């Protein structure tokens, strides 16, 4: 199913969970822009070519751009970007095929927030880190701020230099 990530199809919402909800206005805007660009590109790229190259190009570009709009619509329907468990300090995010992905994954020790690029990372004990596939701009500002404050409060790396190369 998913790549080396523990998953389940059950909704894991409990009392200790902090849901980070989707910013619906931004997602509607992203969907409108993506579908508008797909429509414009579909009209601008020539439809007929004896070599079929432009038809393939048109389908790939329009389909790929419309795919971004579909992702935005899917996030609106889901209602939240992720769930943060305050007790276990784990993030649960919905992945492909409605599986719930849990971070940090096996082999990683904790979750950190980086002020350098405003992203969330899972960190191993030796200090190596991997960026999570979570974009803060998709979440409501209040929910995102609460999550960042919680992650900053218990972050053991706050005392060291944050200018690491990411």
C-alpha cells in the first residue's frame, strides 16, 4: 500500500487529537486557478498535428494542470490537512487511497518545526531529517499557529543553531 509507512483505514480522531483544518478559501482559489490554466492551455496548444506530438503535449499539460485542481478539491472534501496527537506527539495525515499515514515513521525519533523554511521535519537520533509532505499554506492560519507553537514548545533543538542546510 504505502511506502514503509504504518497506515490504517480507520479515522484515528481521539480527544488528544488536534485537527489542523483546511483553509477552504485558498483551496477553492487553487482549484479555480488550476482549472482556469488547464482550460487556457487546452485552447492555446494546437489540437491537430500530423505527428500527434501536439495532441500528446496538450493532453499531458492539460491533464497535469487539472490534476492539481482535483487535489485541491479533494482537500476541501476531506476537511482537514492533518491530525496531531498531543500525547504521542505524532502527526497523522491522510495519504493515497484514504490510508492514514503516521509520522514520525519507523526509524525516526521525533517531529520538529524549522523556522528557516517553515516546514515540518521528522528527525532521526543522529540528527538527519526528512521533510514531511505537509504544506502549511493549505491549513487555516489559527490551526497552523497552534500546531507550530506546540512543536516549538517541546523541541530539543531550540537551543542550537537553526541555520542548518535544508
